[in-house]
C-alpha cells in the first residue's frame, strides 16, 4: 500500500510539473516564478511522501509534521510563485520605477518575536509529543517495556544497568562481601542471566505481571481511589526460590569467581562437617567437593530464606500509603491527567506561532522572500542548537541520569535509561528536517540578494579578470 501511494503521489507531481512547465513557457514567466514554483512542487511532494512512509512505520506524528513543515513550506512557495506569475503576465507588464517600501518596525518586531518563540518551542514540543506517542496507551507502554526491559534480549542488559547504577549512586555496601557480589554480578554473561531469570521468573510470568501493573495504573488514573490497587503473590516466588535452591547454588558456582576455599574449610568438608551459614559457601571449592557444597549450600540457602520475613501477599496501596497521603495521591493523579492532556496539544503552539509569522511576512513586509529566508534560517539555527544533544544520545542519557541520581532508586534510573534512549532516538529525524529548512532558507536569501551578489562578483571577480585580460593583450601587442 505504501508503494502504491508513493507511485500515485510521484505520478501526480510529474503530471503537474509537465503542465506547469508548458503553461510557463507559453506565458514566458520570470526566473523567480520558475524557482518558487519548482521549490513549492518539490516540497509539497516531499511532505506527502514523508507522511505516507511515516504512517507506514507507525509514526503518525512524524507524518503530520511532514505535512505541516515540508508541505507547508511548499504551499508558501507555491503562493509566492502564483502571486509573481499574476504580476508578471505579459499583458500586465508595465515599465515603472521601483519604489522601496519602508519596513514597518512594529510588524517586524512582532514577526521576530513570534519566530524566536516558535523556533525555541518547536523541538521541545515535538520531543514531548513523541514521548507521549510512545507511551500514551497501555498497549504502547506494555510494548515499550517488554521490548526494552523484560524481553529475553533486553533483560540481562537492564539487570546490569540496575547493578551499575546501584554501585554508582546507591548506598555503599557495608561489608566487602556485598561489594564483591555486586561487582561480580555485573560481569555475568547475558545467556547465563537469561537462564537464571527463566528459572526463577519466566518471560510469560514477567509479562503477565507487567500487564497487571499497567492495567492497575490505567484504572487508577480513571477511578476515584487514592492508590493503585495491585496485589503480588510473594509466596509463589519465595517457594520457587526454595525449590530452586540447588539450581541457584550450581548457578552461583558457575558464574561467580569466589575466593579459593581455604585448607581448614576443606578439611572440615572432607570430614563431613558442613556449615549452616550461607556466607561460608561463597568460596570456590575443589572439584571433588563441589557437588557436596552445592547440596549443602542449598540447605543453608533455604534456612536463610526461612529466616527472612516475606509476606505471602504484597499490597501496592499498603506499600505506598505510609509515604504518600491520600490528599497528595489525589493531587498527583490530577496533575498526571492534566499534564497528559496538556502535552497532547502543545506541539500545535510553535506551529501556530511560526505560521502567523509567515503570514505577517507575506502580507505586511516588502521583499517577503528575504524575510522568509531569515525566518527559516532562524528556525533551523535554533533547532539545530537545541537538538545538538541528539548527536550523542548515550552521553545525553548519562547526563540525565546523573542529574536525577539522588531522586530515584537504581531500578527507576535503569528504566529511565531505556525509556529516555528510546524517546531521544525517535526524535533524530529533527536533525535532517532542520538541515532541509536551513537549505531552503539560505536559498531564499540568496535569491532575494541575487542582484547584490552579482554586483559583488562583477566588482571583485569579473572586473579584475577583464582588467588582467586587457593588460595581457596590451603586453602582447607591445
């Protein structure tokens, strides 16, 4: 379907180009009409093609922006071409002295203000809307977290991020053993991390929990309850750890480089004396003793789990209530709903500001091409400056995490890492868009100042060359 639409758009553009070319030759239109007409036709076609491919890729917002920005510039160029065509028709051409109209200072100041405000707001509005488009429904949020956090491919990376952020920004472990475990865990192979998670919390269960959590959040935003209603069956996972204790010990010995077991501990194990403390099994035993260490280490792990008070069920509302009062929870919910509704339409504000600036320029200012060029160059310059962090997304995300390290635990930082990376990656189309706007703006400026540029070339390039040619010819005659 995408190819069909693109073929239809290009065919229609080609047919229109042939028709306009024939009409233009018949009426002998000026160079200005040719330039603006060709630019308008190209930009409108490009915007439509951008829209079709964006919708095919599941990015409707990018499609709308293609229509507004590229096709919008094309329509403006087409209007300029049509206006000039009407004035330059042979029947209406008269010889008259050109009188330059003064630039209205007040209108120019308003246009400048609208242009600067629109240029500053545009990349932020687009970025915010792209973020909402990634997460504005429970299905999209589920797909993003499944893809970037809980899938078999992404989960090992996410766990390592959590460990890394816990090391960098979390509370420093009290003892050496915890620090060593934290450091060693960051070096586990992805395949082994997947094997561990599939044994303790398989992908199907992970995604089921995710769906329930997102569903409870969506319901909470629409109902009158102060807290999300979600219960987790902790006993299920505790029992599974107990059942898989031997597997866990075997997995630990395969993936962790523990200190070598000392001779005293070896002699005790050889005598059949095994410790009941889990910490005593965090060593590397000789191969001949490993099976016994795994079996008895599993018993020690079970006893340690028995000593930990883990509730059979965990109620999310009960966990949140001590840290967030009901009134504050209702305020938070209201703020989230208001912000979501507001951000959904903010991208229109800079578009409206820039369109008003374009309209005033065409309506009120003399030599509108020159000032349209200034507007487009300003928009592109500000946009490229604001979007410069997109050139190095990993560094930008790292700086964002550093700014928020005191405000969130390591799992939240790791989740922000993935979501920010996806959001920034989805806005990289802004850079080529601003480059195109810059080229169009520079083209308009060059066209508007073409007479001055020709005079400069004639004075500093053509005239000196002719003078040198005359001198050479004089010398040859002599």
